[in-house]
């Protein structure tokens, strides 16, 4: 009888534990984060990568409304991009010109948006440095290392 109770207790404990993958995909890092995304067009599909100040990169899963851990950005690239973001003063830019294809940078603390910059309208030309930052950052975050 004791072995049955121990076995049953062990199974309950084992089955109630979360795996590392589940913890990674549901835990949202604290601190300032930068969501870099683009989408729209014919398909209406959006892609978004979220860079935390600690170098963690999450990919947003729009289908299941969740963030999934994607990779760790190396320190050299992290410092490079954070410095460029600071130089452009992303938090202070007010721009909301979405278009058929929309590009955006969203400054967040946790999941809360502080400032979202959007562009893509055919009759609005954003600052070239901002467009270059978005392209460079989006391309770096989406590449699988």
C-alpha cells in the first residue's frame, strides 16, 4: 500500500511541473523592450520581434497571442542597437502613418506600450535613419543563429 501511495505522489508531482520551454514562452521580461514589426499587404500577416534590454529576443505569435523565446542577441549587437535607439530618441518620436505595408517600432515596459511609431503610407516619407534602423534591427533579430 505504501508503494502505491509513493508512486501516486511521485506521479502527481512529476506531472504538475512546468517544462523549461513553457516557462520561457509565458514569462515576459521586465524592463524596457523594443518591438520591431512589419506586415500587412495582400496577406495581412504581421511579424514582430521583441528585443529586451538584457539581450533576450522573443517572437510574437499572433495566432496564439503570446511571446515565444527566440534567441539571445550577442552583447556586441545588443550594445550597438541600444546605442542607435538612444541616439534616435525613439521614445520621443510621434509618428502614426500606417499604410498597406506597415512598419513599426514599439517601445514597451513589460507588455505596456509607451510609444509606438508606425509608417508605411505612400504619401509620408519617414526619416531615413529610422527606416535603416528598423531594417537593420529586424533583419538581425529574425536571423536564426
